[in-house]
């Protein structure tokens, strides 16, 4: 027989998935900004020292 009433544990699951999605988005954003900063640094270094191979 099925239980009557509210489903158990759905609220915790939804909160958990929201938290995990926020964390994933934050990490992706940080990773992209890090890549952009590194690209800027590399291009700046190559402009100042082009014969430094």
C-alpha cells in the first residue's frame, strides 16, 4: 500500500540539488575567469619579451 500524505525527503533533495548546482556554476565561472586572466598574462608577457624562447 502506498503511503498517504506528503512525500518524505523531497524538500531536502531539492535544496541539495540547488546547492550543488550553485557550486558547479560558481566553479565553472571561477575556472573561466582564471583562464582569461592567464591568457591576458601570457599575451602581456609575449609582447614584452618576444625573443624569450
